C-alpha cells in the first residue's frame, strides 16, 4: 500500500514540476516594453518584406512614402508621446505615439498630427508589432493580410542614435 501511495505522489510531483516549467517557458515569450525604452532618437537601418509573394506591389507605408524611403529615416520619439518622423528626403511628419502592452505582443501605435491639429482630434492611426526592443535597437513590423488570407509583414530595424 505504501508503494502505491509513494508511486502516486511521485507522479503528482512530476506533473506539478512539468506544468510549472511549461508555464514559465510560455510566459517568457510574452514581454512588456516600457515607454522609457522606446523614447529615443532612432535611425531606420533597413526595411525588409516578409511573406509577400514575388511581384506584390506596396504603394506606400503609413500613407507617407514608399516603404523603401524609410531606410535612413529618423524617428524622434519623445517621452511625452509626441514625435517626428523625418525621411531621408527631408519630408517630416509630426506624430503622437503610445504603447499597448496587452500581455502577449507589445504594440507601438501612432497617429499623424498635422500643424494646428490636436492629437485627440485625430482618429486614424497605425499599429506596429514590437518584435524586439532595447535601449540600442528596435524592431517593429507592420502586418498585412494578403488577398489569399495569409499574413505578410514590413519589418523596420532601427538603431538608437
């Protein structure tokens, strides 16, 4: 009888250990990004396409310019949630940005704010998944649903200035 109880307790203990390890591994893929990590002056090192079929046409990003024009752009993200995106051709866009930390994948969102406009008056904006973030490097991606239902992404790799 003691042997049956010890065997049962051993199995229960192993199940608890395995389940606790599994939950720790699942939680490690979820992370939060702080406003302090994002508040910085960033340079876009490169922009790449993932999952788009060959020949797929992307007219522009963020209703500003072709996605290629964002390579070399400067993103100044101030701690008060305002910012400026400056393309390499000198085009600038004031933005208001914020973070969504929903427990799974953090999201960087922003809306374009033109001169004389208040951020609260602007209802349209953009959301980018934060794939990686540190004080020195930031990777964000813009997901697209393709006509066939698949998801593709434009990936922006930024480095702190």
